């Protein structure tokens, strides 16, 4: 515990789940924490995702087949993984750096870093949910990867073997004839599934609301509709920040602005090579029968999240810049993608359609650590598709760094310094 007559003032810029997690662990140090967000707290990519907390997602996006999928998508507007052709030097440099890392050796290297932070986050979530009694539909039923074809089963079996061999992550294999008994919402005649029993899930909007409310009870302040406009620096330190709500004197600053982080490069004086990877979801009333397990359908690249008061389909990865549209064809594509697998794949009552920009790094690893050349600023961003899964470990790492304590896992793979050259 840090004890001072006046606690250090820490500003967390960004009120998504990563910013909330940073505030949680910083407040535990006894620091005075304020979270500011340009919109509403947890209103961006933290709101409408599928809510998976999944150590089974240990393999990075930078796998060899990703290059072929990206190239084909240039000519396929409906591809679930799509690069939209546009003039953007930043995007094409990002794609070049991404392509360089789409090989077996780099995939393994990134996977080691991902496994460490995913395992740590899972441990922290179990403690957090129990200690804070968060009412967020916390489920420990695992994550079910369902395959429609025998070819898909064979391919995924190879993937599962690779995860076991290199990372110790193993699934329970379920043959197609047993699937309907396992979850009656699944259609007959599917090839089978792999059940990662160690994965968990939450309803993300409820988690964020509950968590933020608990932090407010403990003295953390949240300021919505407050944008960062500039920073004042002196002797390699940030002394104050200018916001749309006025000037704020700071002792420490944590940047947790997700896909917007790259727009702060000139302000912070460092590289933050992030591209927004747009995803979509549609939340509906619960179908009958409704799946009892969170599911992924790898062959159609769609995720299913059953909630107590709803049912969500989510997917897509579009590199289309900061596009704010929700094309009806994409929502319809989500609905159709679930049809081969579920007895009742969707319902007519739509509760919400949503998009979010995932903060994608070219090596699939998050960016966590001190801002180069600024002694009191830290980055907590670039979590790709796994912001919920990595949030707690990220918050703990940031708190350890600010306290100048040894980090509980090796933080070097996530360092902002890796982009300095």
C-alpha cells in the first residue's frame, strides 16, 4: 500500500474495460484515480462483444493462413475477414508488418506472450468476481467450437493438437452423434465440436456497469463526454492534460483508448501502430431452444452468446478505418451464418445492433508499459480481439509498473519499446 498525505493523482484516459481494470488495480494501491472517456463509460468495443474470457484463444491472428484470407478479401465484400481497399499509408505499412509476422516461428513467439497474460487474467477474474460479487452473468461452462463438416473437424483437431503440444491447452472432443445431447439447441448431423472447459464468459455490458459502480463506491471518479485535447510536458514528464472539461494536473497518466490510441502518437511522441478492426453483433430475444453454452462456429466465423435476457451473434473483422456504419447486409450475414448449426438460429425481436473497433496490433500482442521518453505516462492498449480476456492482467501490470514493483508476469513482450526502432 502506498501511503502519502496526498495520494498521487492518476488519470486513466479511456473508460473501456481495460481502463476500468487499470482503475481497479490502481485504486487498490491507494492512488486517487479518475477515468475520463470521450463518450460513455464502457460504451465502445467493451459493450457489444460476445463476452468470452478465453485462454483457448492463445494463437495469434498472425498465422500463415491469414495472409491468404486478407488478399482474397480485397475482392470479397462479404468476407468475414476483410481488408477494404482504400488509400492509407498507415494501413498498408501495418499490413506489411503484419505479413512479415505470419509465419510459424512468430506465431509461437506471440502465442507464448498471449498465454501468459490470458492465464493471469483468468486467475484475476476468478478472484474479482468472488471478492466484488459482480452480477454479470459469470458462466464457467467453457467455450464450444462447433464444426459443420468432417474436413472442419480434421482441421480443428490439428489446431487442438498444436495447442496441447505447445501451450498445454486441451479440449474435450465431442463427436457429432453426441452433440444434441450435449446442447439440444444444436442441429443433428453436425460433424462434432471441441469443448474448452477452462474458458468462461460474462455479459460484458453488465460486467462493466457493475465493476464501474463498485469502483465509484471505493472513490474512483468517472467523467464521461470528456475528450483529451493536449498534454503539457516538463523535463520528460506530463504535468497536466487539457480536456474538453478543462485542465487537469496529473501525477500519472494511463492511456487506455483502444483503437483511438494511434491518434495520440504525436501528442505522446511515440509510435502506437494500431489499426481499427471493425466487428459487429446483433442481440435478440432468446430463441427456443436457446444454446446453453457460448459457442464459436470456426467455419463460418461467428460467435454465439446466450444471456439471461437475450441472445447475441457476433463476428467479422473489417479493416475499413473508422467507419461508423452498420450495413444491414452484415447483420443479416450474422443471422445466416448461424443457420447451419442451430435449431433456432435467430429471432425476429432485435434488441440491439452494434459495431465496435478492435485495437489491432501487427504482432497480435497488446501494448502495455511506459511511454518512451515520458516518465509518468503508460500505455494499456492494443488488445486486438481479446480486450475482455486480457483486461484484468493488464490492469495489474499497469499498477505494478506505477508502483515500481516486480511484475507478476514477464511484461517485455508487451512493451511499447518494441515499436521504437
